């Protein structure tokens, strides 16, 4: 049997537990937790003795530098946020398309991807065009997205990998589609960053957003946003605060707003520093393993899961074509309630998620083939 990519001791988990739910909340490694704990202990016991202005800035710079390496951009292009939702709302409220304009997304998206636009539609008459895929998830294609894009499209706002099905859309093709119509592409990579390689320059991305606590193996309370430099120059953040002025923040000038250069102008307030440290440290940990290696490893485990599920009569919601799937496997068992099945699996120590009427399996770098085998054995027990 093939092992995990990393030492099991880095991601300790109780004996008898098989964790295949990284698309909900990933495990965080011991080295990252130790770095967080060390910082927290220093602040609790020493206050600002060690956390001077320079040290405070390093919390942010650690995230920027690691995220920039992950995405193939400059550190100045990265904003450190508390959540992907916060970053997305900032962009939506600045862009603020109104009556006569439209934004294109998908009806099976994670709600945070569509809600900002639906909220704007209540006030400004925006047309939110959702590609219908709930009834037929496997029927989702780039062509179906393109059918709803026209010259009045202000933005395509979409996930790189769909949270419920694992369907991956080509980010370069999405960018080409948006730019051909003068639209902005806003790509949520919360279900891909850390597990699926992405070069934002090579794929011509405008805005890329991701939260820390899923495939990036950080903790809740931190996220990053990439802003293309040309877009960042135009971006005027709807939320502003002491961090908005970037490197000049420590001047504490309350008399006027001088926006920071690049992505950091999206920042406005103090983040949960421990969460920020976790995001920077966890991303460095993943980069040390290699995102391409993680992708290959996770996809191999997904292939084994998909094959095992098919052999047990499951109906897959995840595309079979390698170029159309991320590192999630989702499948329905006709006549069986996914919540009951997920609960029964949890009773046997196997943790997955019920989503969109299906069971969603999401292995990551700390899983191995033995985990897949245990999950399928437990599934046999609950299906009988």
C-alpha cells in the first residue's frame, strides 16, 4: 500500500479514525500548530515586548510571500483577509454592477460565491445569471457558462473546483471567456488552493480568493486574495481602516486615506494573528512537499475511491475526465439518505460529508490507500 506524502506524526489523529473530509475542514500539521502556539504564548505573556511594529508586519508578510509562491505572483499582489467571503464582498461592493448589467455564476456554487451579487441585485437591479446545474451536475460545461455571458457581463464569479461535486473548470478558459466580453473573472479557489496547481499569471487571472482552513491546512480566520496589478490600481476598497495604507499604516494618520499599492489596499483591520501565522506556515509546509506531488497523490486516492464507489452501485456526481475534476469525489446511492449514511460511517470512524444529496469524499496529503480501503469496508457495512 502507498503511504501518505507526509509523516503521520505531523497530522496525528485518534486511532480508529479515517478522516476524508478536507473539503470541509482540513487537518493542521503539528509544525504549524507549534508555530501558532509559540506566537500566542509570546503575546499572552509578553504583550508587545516582542510583537513590535516590525514583528506585526511580518505576520502579514509571511502570508503574502507564501501565497505569492503558491500562485506564481508577487507578494505585493496579495491581501491578507479573515475569510474568502470578506474578500469577495469587498470586490462585489466596489464593482457594484447595476441595472442593465449582469454577473454570471452557477446555481450549485457555495452560497458565499453568489450571495453578494444576489444582495446587490436587491438594491441595484443587477441581473444575476446562474447556470442551471443542480438538476444535472455532470452536465455543467464551460459552454453552458458561456451561453450566459454577453457584452453587459460585469463579472464571472465562479469556483475553480465545485465544493459539492469536485467539478474543475479550466481557469485559463474562464479568463479568456470573461476578457473577451470585457468582464472581470473572480475565481474562488477555496476548494483547490493547496491541492490543485494554479499559476495566476499563466492563466491570466484577475481576482483569486481562498480561505485557509480547507486544502491549505490552516485554521479558520484567515484567507488571501490575489489582485491582478492592473485591477489593483483601479480598486477602491469599500471597507477601509488602519491597514488600508499598507506600509504607512504605523504612521496612524487619521487626516486622510493614502491607499497602499497592490493587493494590500484591500486590507483594513487587524486579522486574528494566530490564524494568519497558520496560513503562512501551512502554505510553506505544502510548498515544501510540492503542490504537483500533492495533486498527483490526492487524485490517485480519488481514483481509488471512485472505482470502489462505482463497484458498490453509486452514481457519481464527479466528472470522469481528468481535466474536469479536482480532488473531491461525490456519489449518490439511490434510495439511501446521504445524511444517514454519513452518520453511520462516522459511527464507524470514517468521516465524510453529505452534500447535494451525495456522500462527498475529500482525501488529502495525510491520507493513504489504507484510508480508502477502510472507508470502503465501512461503506459495505452500512449499505447492507
